[in-house]
């Protein structure tokens, strides 16, 4: 698990959009989505509920965010 992946997850949750994060980092939204999907695979759980119009954190995503946000910021 890479710190960059965790930072990406935190940004996506805060912004509520793969596209917004992708735009800020000059990458494609699909590459941001792949980073989050890889993290979900490593954790063995879904962090976001995705649809064509919405991106909502799951309960696991909210819980994970609450526990890693301050740790990652300190790093």
C-alpha cells in the first residue's frame, strides 16, 4: 500500500469526484479510478459506491477515511 494511493483516496473522498482529482494532477479520471480500485483490492472492501452520476463513500470508506486522514497528513 503506497502513501500516494492513500492520499488519492483522501482527495477523492473530500472532492467527491475522480474527475476533479484527475484534473488537479493532470491525469485521466480512469487512472485515478484505477488507483482507488487497487486500494480497494488491497483492503478487500469497496470504499466508494459508484454510479454514472454519483460517487458516495461506503460505510467502510468513511470509517477508513476517519482513521487514516490525520496519519497521512502528518506524514
